[in-house]
C-alpha cells in the first residue's frame, strides 16, 4: 500500500490532475531497454527510462567527447553535424551563471540546461481503464496507434511525463538548478521541465518563448540555429543579478563619485581665491590631493594635446588618424589578434 501511494503521488505531480495506480503486472516494469524498434520502419521508439545521459553517455547521445559535462542528447541525429555547437552554447550557460548551490562532492553548481531530441516517442494510452504507472514513471498500457491517434491533450500529457521524468533521471542539478528541453519529431512538439531553483527565472513567458522559437526555426529547417538562440536567451535570463553585476555597479558608483570630486577639486584649484588656500597647511593639502589623485596626469595630457595642436597640428592629425586606424583593425581582426579572447567557438548558422 505504501508503494501504491508513492506512485500515485508521483504520477499526480508529473501528470497534472491525472492519478494512476501502480502497475502490478511485472511485465510492465522497465526491462532495461530504453527503446523498442518498429519492425516495419526500423525506427527507435524511445522511453525516458534509461534514456542516454549526455553527462556520460557521450557516443549514445551523438557526441564525440570522452570526458567532461555535456548537455545535449541527439541519439537519432536530428541535428547531427551541429550537435556539438549547440552543446558548447549550453556549456556557456553553466560557465556564465553564478553558483547557486553545491553538489554532493562540494563542487560549485550554477544553472544547467539540457536538451533531448528524438524522432519517435513511446505513446501510452493515458485514457485506458487499466492505465497504470510503473516505478520508472512509464505509463501503461501502450496505445494502439493504428486504431486511433492520441488527442492534443494526451500528447501534451505524454510529453510532460517524458520530460519531467527525464530531468529527474538526468539529475543535472543538485538543487533544482536545471532546465531540460525535450523535442519529439513524431509528435512535432517541444516541452520544457524546470527545476524549482530555476523556476523563479524561467517563467511561463520564457517557456512560451522557448517553444515558439524552437518550432519557428524547426519549421524553417534550422533546428540547431533555434537551439542556439534559445541557449543565448536562457544564458542571459539565468544570469539575473549576480555578484559580478553588483561589483560592476559599485565600481560605476565609485567612478562617478571620484569624477565628481576631481571636477570639484579642479574647479576650485582654478579659482584665484580657491577654497583650498595657497598658504600654510592648506597649500600642502592642495598639492597632496593634486599628486595623489593623479590630476597632474590629466593636466599633463591636456597640456600635451594643446601644445601639439598649436605647434604641430598636422602631426597631431596624423597621429590621431593612425590611432583610429589601429582601433578599427583591432576591432575587425579581434579574434585573430587576441586568440584567447573567448573559448565559445564559432556557431555554424547553416541548415540542419
């Protein structure tokens, strides 16, 4: 009875208002095969149970890596030659977002986003009078799709069941700091599962954006490009306000205060009867501020500019032109000049 109660609760949490009894038939338990093969077409029909995990099932997910954390699984090669470009964009989400918790080994964890792409999905009959759910989260029995097709509501429930259990199975985040995007080509649907930590940032409007963007790009034959756009959207969304942002704001405030002080100081130094005074201890304070603040450098630069402009105007114009040309060249050939500028690689925006 305890097992039955747990399965009902789990089924309800993942499948909305639907509640299913625990499957009692041993043959309906997960048998260790994450997909079955369609005898007529040879297509793989995938279950979320035992689905390849890109964190370590590299080759089964269509990746050529042999180590490291990776975040996309494309076992049916829907985006084939662009899968690693998308994986790189997903890695940048983890790299560019702040630590939100610590893993079991005390390793720092930021936000993580995974993607699963498949051709065909296992379709259970969620409306059968004998419907049940096994300990792996698979709903039984399977639907006889030659007799009828699933309704839109059934498709949504099937997709949601798959992606929610897949996110749990992949366990990319230790504190609900994970998001999983799942697409089934057979149902032509995309679904998103969001961990509780990420849900405050990945809101319903962001989920709607993910779905609409994915379908739009997919319909134009540019599935991988759509995923790159989505990855960038999630990267900026999940960054939110970080300690780095706070530090930047504090630095900006400090610069504004310093600038205001220097302007104030320079102005009063230029007044004939200035507030600092020219005699006694005030004179020492005046020179101390002048040298310690670096104002003498500003004065020197301004004097140099004025002097060169008056004495050698053509040389000043030539020097300015050369410096402008150097800046333009650096901008155009930035990646070639600064080879360590970024490890994000170049995205290949071609048709998948």
